C-alpha cells in the first residue's frame, strides 16, 4: 500500500469512526457526570435557597398538628429530618429535589412508626417564603392526601 492510501484510510478512521465515538463519550461524561457534579456542589446553581428550619402544619382527622423540619440543601438536592412532637417524637428522614420553586420528596419513618412512608409536593408561592402543598401517606385501606404547609422558623 502506498503512503497516500494509508493516510486516506487513517484520516477516514479518525474522522468518520473515532470522531463520533469521542463526541458521544464527551457528551455522555458531561451530561451524566460533570454537569450534575457541578450542580451538586453549587458551582452554577442559580435556584432558590431554602431556610434550614421550618415549622410544618397540617390537619389530620380534624386535629391540627405541627412538625419541626430541619433540612440541608446542596443546589437542587434537599434532605433532612422531620420531627413530630405530637406523635410521640416520631422522626422521619426525607429527601427531595427543588426545581422551579417546586419541592417534591419522599420520607420514611425512623422512630415511632418506622414503616411509615409517603411523599410530598410543596411549592413556594410568588412573594411568599412559605411552602404549601400536599403530602400523601398510605393508610390501612386507602391513601391519605393532606394539605401541608412549611413556614420558616427563626434560626435562634
């Protein structure tokens, strides 16, 4: 084979075969690893930052109850603990995401009723600091949808 043919084959392989493969790999790395990592560590996060403590309020079976919510936030990821003094100090671990002022999450009981689990969807209404929405929790025979409100607490 002449050097011209070898160069042509090499050029073809680099341009038409390895080029698309390299482009795919770089795109995949960016989308699945680099971009989420940058968002996780708040390098580029421009979204809403929540308070670290809230008082949650809801009415269940005609009784108004309150809970204490302590949360941590890393960019759009939210996680923390919900304590329910009225439920014998029931504690729930939760995690969720905050995107476009909508917080959606799930929780699992850790004390009192460890088998309790559910989900919540809260939104920050324009001009307010409170989060309002619903939580859903499976019961023995049905699912309980309950209005839910988080109000920021003093940091003291």
